């Protein structure tokens, strides 16, 4: 299928009580195996790239790879700019025909975040593209930027309502205790806060930093209304695990051999996350 926007994916998830899995990819192999695995499970899927990945591979290259793989699959596939770090970055994604963008103004003062997010929404709307915003900050390493635990700001439910209404975002990433990267201990998610946010905000709500969050906590978040769950670190670790295992054999030097080993672990991770989020057979 041609690439699609995230609108119907997320609205269907909101109505159906499940979440769409959103996987961050770094290269061709990850794009191939994530889409292939999602197609096998008949799951809609969102492929995400961060500004760091864009700088490494190029937005045109990433979009083209995902589009080629999506065309082979009979499932909805969207390509999303994750944690867009500026207005210009989001405009570049729109020019390169990304089908979804996130503008992350969460580290700005509230009114500046509102103004920046609204400006991206206004431009994206002209092209029929939906925008994800973020309110509150998630700790840990987010692409190339790190937020320390004591700098994390949880999302205020009333402010989330105001933010969504004033900016016109089609989805909202919230901070309820998750973190980017792997956890040193078990994360404690504020489910009461999430429940209030979902009650007040009339757009799909997104959970960032889900790598390493216990499955039962992810499921509980979805029960409370999370419609999209982001996974990045676990996929990177899975690919690297397979590559390292293959390269223990000093006779292995062909990238096709060690990358295929990595893809097997990525496929296992993707299958598990789709099962946890309940989006299998929802395509």
C-alpha cells in the first residue's frame, strides 16, 4: 500500500481500545523487518525517524526506503518524524512527504510551546498531515539530547486540555513517568494522571519511552486510553545483539550475514510489542 497518514490509525485505536505500535528505525534492514513483521501479523504500523537518524541517513533516503517496503505490504504504514526539534525540521519532513510529524516544544516555556506547535499544525494542515505535540518532559536520552530525572516535568491534565485545543494537534505525547533509553529500576507510571488527561483531552494520547516498561504497565496505559506507543531503544539493542553474536565468528565479514542475524532479533521484538499493544489483526 502507499504510505498513509496516522489519522485513521490512531482514531481506530482510540475507538477499539488498543494502541498502534510506532517503531524507530535506523537503516534499511530495520525498515524491512519491521514492516514485514507487521504485515505478517496484519498490524498497522508507524515507522519513525529522529532528527539524529535524519542527519545520519537523510530524510529523502529514509522516506524512500519506507515507501518501497510499504508498497509491498497490505497494511497501513505511516512514516513519522519523531521529536522534530524545530519548525524548519518539520517543514523539511513535509516537503519530503512524510505522512506524520511531531514537533517537540516540550522544553520551551508553555506559551512558546503553544506558539511553535500551532505554527507547525497550520502548515501541516494545508497538506492534510497530522501533527503530534508534546507537553511535559520525559527523562533519559532523547536522540542527542538528555533530560535528567530531576528535570522531568509531568504533564498537567488541565494544561494538556488547553494545549490540545489551542494548538490543534491531532495527537499528544504526555509525560507520566516513562523515560527514553533503558531503565535502571522499574518505572513507576502515574496512571491516575493519565486517566485525567485522557478524560480531558479529545485527541489520541501517545506514550513515549516505552522500551523497558513492563508489559502489564503498557497494557494498563492502553486500557486507560493510550493510542500509540513508541519503541526505539529495544529495537536498537535487538539489532546490535544479533550483529554481535554473528561477529563472534571471525570468518563472518559479509554485512548481509550479520545484518540478517540482527533482523531476526528485531522481528522477535516487533512481534512481542504488537502483541502487547493489541494491534495485531487490526489492519
